[in-house]
């Protein structure tokens, strides 16, 4: 008969179809390290409290560590007859060490056990996600440092608007992904309360030391309400929300790279390792990695919407519906980790066509506002200056030329206010460099921002070490 943690109440073998529908070992097996870690802490606490003997504790610890090593080395295989990772580990333990293994489950339920496993897993994965986002931040900072004078058009409505630098453009993404790091830290801090010892929903009559268990496992403390502890999946929802925002940022960035890689823009050249060709068109070099990252964003959103839908109607405390939190969370974490790794690799090998970027800014009339400002600084009311420069732009469009390609005579034919210094005023360098307010693209402002970004990255590292 298949080993069940709940079999004593039942007189009939579980229907095979019911078993297959009910089981979770096929996917929660990836929690085996967390499950064993929790069991090691639990039995250590039980012995300290005198609930199990030191002899049984030592046997259980040896047995659990042996199971962990065998699973890590592939010497022990998961088999279908077990319902979940908890029953698999416990049954294997009993088979290996005998009667002492049956005492491991004293004072706990699968409800608080699975809540613990999932919290430990999410905490571990947050640490790895945090590291991957920091690697992307480092790459962005490198690009920023190297491109303070790489001029390019800034866009609104996907229309060329004003000149900026590549450093400034990358700085916008630095801010996005830095906030992502902060969100991951926030989720980790809020989830870091230990549910173990909450039992099925109402604690236990055993004299457990939940503070000690929490301390062993690196939690801030024990969860303070046993019903909430076993039924809380807020941390999963928060994590999936943070992952969805990361995916959204990656998707926005990917969209720009896809556009910049097009024949119409040619701002970037993707490395061959992060591109593919066409099966029929030999000239093609497709930005497949960027497109896949963009596409997988919907998959991550789907996980968030799924768990929100699962949880929206559940009464307290634990309900089997909550088993649905695992597959979608595992998939979303795997997806975002893969996207971050590949995207950072793609970005680190991407070549920027600086000459084409600057030419695009010039020909896109991104310096038109600066031409209007020139007139204003020479006494022309802004509304009149706006109209004058509009005429200049129309004149240039009709002749397929940029503003700074015009002769002084052509400028003065529209307004006699223009003088020789107009060329300096509308050069890309001047247009960018005179923007020195905090957050602007001028070199003076950007150098200050880059210094602060270096410090913020260092603070993230120090925070990680402190943990």
C-alpha cells in the first residue's frame, strides 16, 4: 500500500487517478533541500525541548543528511508512489533508520511544513534573483561610464524629441532595475517570518520553542498567528509581482533593442551569439533573444494572475487550492532568471553605432527646442520663437537637411535675429552639455549620477553581506 501521512483514517486504497491528480511530488521535489533543512531545524528544537531523545535526534540528523547527499549526487530517485516531497523524505528516512524516523513529524503538520519549504525556497531564489539584477546593473553602469558623450535622439511617442546621450538613456534603465532590487529586498524582509510550529492551523500542545527554530533557519522570528502562517501566500504574490515588473522592464528594453537593431535605425549591432538567421532569407540577423524576453513577459504575468485568482476566495486556514502556488512560481522564477542572464549577456556583447546615433539626432531636429531657446535668449517671445523654428523645420524637411546644415543666410531669411553663434547653440554637444540640472543628460550632471550609482551598488553588496 502506498505510504500516506494521513492513511490511518481510510480503509480503501486511493484511486490511481485521484492520486495522480492530488500528488505534487512531480513538481515539489525541487523543494527537497528546503524540506530537509526545515526537518533538521525541527528535530534539533525537539531534542532541545526534550520532546525527542538526543539519540533519536542524532539518528534522524544522520539519516536526513544522508538523504540530502544522495539526492544531490543523484543516487536516490523520486518514485511515483509518494504523494509529495514531505512523504518521500519521511518514508525514506523511516526506511533507513527505523523507528526513530517516525518521531520526526512530532509537533508539526504538512500545512506548516509546506509553508516553510515554500518560504525558504522563495528566500533562496530571491537572493539569486537579486544577484542577477545586480549583474545587469553593473553592465548598465559600465555602458553609462563609457558613453557620456555618445549623442543620440531621445524620444517621446516614439518620435525624435531632444538630444540625449547613451549614458543618460541607459541611466533610465539603471533606475528601473535598481528599484527592482529594492522590491526583491522588500519581499524578502516581509516573508522572513517562520511558519514552522503553527501545526495544521492552531499550533500544538507540545512545548515547542518556535523562536529557536526561527533562529536556526535564519528568520527574523516566528509568524505570530498560526492560521495566517499556514494560509499566507502573500509573499508568493509579492514575489510574482516583483518578477512581473522585472519582466516588464526587460520587455521595454528588449523592444528598444529590437527597434535599434532594425535596418531603419542601425543603432546597435547584436553579437552573433545572441542572434539567429532566417531559413530562407540569407541577409537576416534576427534579435531572437530580445524577442523571446519580450514574449516571456506574458508568461510571468500569467503566473501572477493565476495565484491571485487561486487565493481570492479561500477561507481560512489551509486549502488544497494552495498547492497551485508552486508550479507557476517555479516557472516564473526560472523564466525571469533565464531572461536576466541572457539579456545581460546580450547587452555586454552589443556594439553601439555611435556615429549613426548622433546623425539620427541631428536629422531628427532634436535641437529644434534649443533653436527656439536661442531666439528667446535674444529677446524673441517664446510663442513667436516656436513659430519661427517650426518654419525652419518645414524648410529643412522639404530640402532633406538638418537645422545645422542651413546657411546663415537661410536662417536670417526666416528671422534676422539669428547670428553666427546659432551653429554652436544647436550643436549636439551644446544641446546636451548645457542641461546640467539633476537628472539631466549633461556630462556634469551625469558624472554625479554615475558616482551615486556606484555607491548604490556598493550598498546593495553590503546589505547582502550583512544578511
